[in-house]
C-alpha cells in the first residue's frame, strides 16, 4: 500500500503534490492550461483511496462532458487497478440523473422515467401554444436562448411532462436541487455517501450546478474545485465564473493552491497564449512557466478565402506526415520537419462554429485524409433514437439479437434522417463492442452528448473550440482567425469570452500551432496580443523572398 501511494504522488511536482495530499476541507486549485489540474485531481483521488484508506464509494468526481468523465475514469483505472469502477465519476447531468432515479417518487416521476426527446418536447409545447412557431419559441426560452423563460409556462410544461412520465434535460439538475433543498435529512444522507467531492473545470459551473454542489458538500465539506477563470467559455449558456472567483468566500477556510508550470506546450505556444489573454485575464499576475523546450514558433497564415485556407490545412498536414507537397511553404523554423512521429489522430482542426468545418472536410476528403467530427447534438433529442434505444433495452436474447431487432426497427422507420441518427447511435456501440450496453443506454437516456467520435481512431479531429476544452494534441490548427468569426460579431457577443475561447484553443497545442484565416475579413484582433517574436508568417516570408529575388534580378 505505502509503496503504491508513494508512486502515486511521485508523478507530481511539489505544488501539485500539496494539492493532491491536501488533508480535507474546501480546496481550490487555480491554474492555467496544461499545468496538470486534471492530472492532480485524478492523483488526489487515487491518493485518498490508496494511501488514506478512503473507500472508493465515498468519492464523487464530476466533469462537464461525457468524454472528460471517460478520460478521467481511464486515468483512474491506471492509478487504482481494479478499484476505479467503485468510484462515482460522472458529468453534472449524470449525477443529477443518478439522484433522480433514486428519488423519483419524491419528484413525481415513475421509476422508469425517460428523458423527453425533441419530438416530445415540441409536441407538448405545441399543445400549449397552438402553433409550431410559438412552440419553438417557448422551447428556446426554456433552453436559455432568448431571454428568461416564463415561470408559469415552465410550470405548465413540467406538469405535462410528468403526466407522460417524462423529465427533460434541465430537470436532471433542477429537480435534485429542489429535492435536496427541501429535505435536510435527504441531504445528510447524500453527504454521508460522498464526503469526497471533486469538480474539474469549476470555472464553468452555472447556478443550478453550484447549488447542487453546495448542498452535497456543505460549506465545510471536502470539496476540491479545480479550474482556470481564463478558460470560462460557457457564460452564454448560464455558466458564471463568479462562482469560481467567490469560492474562498463561499466555502469556509478554503485552501488555495496555484500551479504555474505548464507541461503541455512548447514555449512559444505558452508565451503566445499568455500574451493573447493578458488584456482581459481574470487571473491577476498570470504566470505560466513552460517546462518543455523547443524553438518552433506559432505559424500565422493568411489565405485568399476559406477554400485556400482549407488547402493550406491539408497541404500542411501532408507535409507534417511526410508527404511532399508542403515544403515550399516551410520557412525553416516552423512547420515542416516535425521531430516526432505523427499520426492523423495527433492533429486537431478547431473552429468557432460548426459551419466552418465544411470547406475543411471537403479538402480533407479530396486529399484522402481520414477525419472525424465531434458533434454536439444530444442524440436522445433526435428522431428515431428513442425507438432504437427502446428495442435495444427491451428486446430479449443475446445482444446480437437485440441489435438485429434494432436494425429491423430502423428499416421499418424508412426515414433518411432517422437512419442517419440511428447509425450514429449504433456506431459508438460497435466501437465499444457492445460490452457496456447498459451503461451506454443509461447515458443515452440521460441525454448525454453521445456521438460516434472515437478517441482511439487514427483520424484527424475536427472540433469546435468549445468541444476542445481539456484536450491536448501535438498539432493544432485554429481556422477562421478573422474578425467576425473569432470573435463572432453578433449583437450579444461577449468579446472577452470569445478571447478566452481563443486562449483555450491555442493552449490545446503541444508542439505545433497554426492560426489561419482568410483575407475575406480583417484578421482576428486577438492575434495582435501575441508577441511578434513567437510568431512566424511563412507566406509573408515567401513573398518577401520573391520580392528580394526580383530586386536582385533588376
Ligand atoms: P487544461 O486547463 O487544458 O484542462 P490541465 O491543467 O488540466 O489543462 P492536464 O491535462 O492535467 O492539464 O496536464 C497537461 C499535460 O501535462 C498532460 O499531458 C499531463 O500528463 C502533463 N503533466 C501534468 N503534470 C505533469 C508532471 N508533474 N510531470 C509531467 N507531466 C505532467
Ligand atoms: Mg484539465
């Protein structure tokens, strides 16, 4: 035991070790990207279990996305072989659903309540409003888009949901908060169950999530909150970085640990990103010390239009992977000759909004390069998925039999859009070889963000900047670094949040970072924050070389 735990803390630097070994009580870990926050969190949990004799069942670890939860579970599996399955590692919505399943009676829901899909929500809304258009407007209000929702309408909507034995996505968090808030005994039982709570990416909690945490941990509980205010990117959906900034006031005698060593990115990327965020940083005296070495600079590229930009992306990838078409763009120090071996899966292309992926996908397809796109939709909201999931859960017999039945259901549905979404449902199942069907269906029912994205596949990752949070890739392209795309220029755009999004994107890169845009718009103002000495502009350099040559000829 002792040896095992020694090796757990050995993998950490001194500051990380202080955080991981913190005895108890509220703990705030505040640190920039790539400083090992997530790593410290997993090691802290492993240390609690392996060294301090905490039962795995007493630990609750919360993340924002399913992908992040999966990754955390994998890392914990490595640190606590055989015991990680007994930990509760979940998303906020997964946690809400877990509590709601256990307390369904108090919430007025049947034991087998389901999460309403989009068709059902629309049906109910149409009943209430009389028209499709009004129904959509009402739902948009409930989803946080377009101003606050009318509480009376929400009440009536909920009543209709309950009559059908349904909860909707927002209920997963709101109902547990109400139940626990109304019943101190119930709250006490959950506190006993999970005395050790950790939350990653705490800068993005919203009020309901904060209330749930606060109920579960109390003001003096062993709550570890980890995050980076400069990576707060979900205000548009109700997140409030204020909860992070107020942590020390909200939780009694909280301990604060700062991490400043960046282990992820080459120095130019670290310094460049800090320069880009500095103007609006929410962290006083932001310090980020690169631990890696390397001379490679950030490449800034301007192309004529989005098609030329996509061509730049593919030719650069071709060059990085050892193809031949790239080297004419190489300026010597940047891009090109990568010292480590690269696979397609080492490369990510990030963009502000999904539509920007189109030209990139076309170019990659033409170049014969495999890619996968992360989709943000909640499958459960899409038509057809409910039926197929129902088949999978209820059709008796072996798994293969169930899948066959599901496919039959699909065929009967005879609808192109249904077939497509259902295929997306079955693909991740096939990826997982169907071994954890129940878990998968459970998560599907929660409305988790399920898609066919397979982190183990050797494909280039296409992601929105939002979806890239917490991840890392040796090579990162951010396309559309243009004023109007990044930042977007909509009436309600929060430019500071757009800048943080750019900061998140830049800091995903380990070795190479390409910031590209087209001359259709002005360059993104965020580029100006990056000190010139960390940037190379190969295309300008090439133009200069050509001009010099011409001058020599004259
Ligand atoms: P983000 O803010 O982007 O979520 P993070 O602070 O959570 O970043 P991690 O993902 O935990 O950072 O770590 C970044 C990288 O640095 C990972 O590859 C991790 O393994 C590595 N790393 C972290 N701490 C150390 C360490 N002490 N020694 C070696 N590598 C480390
Ligand atoms: Mg992290």
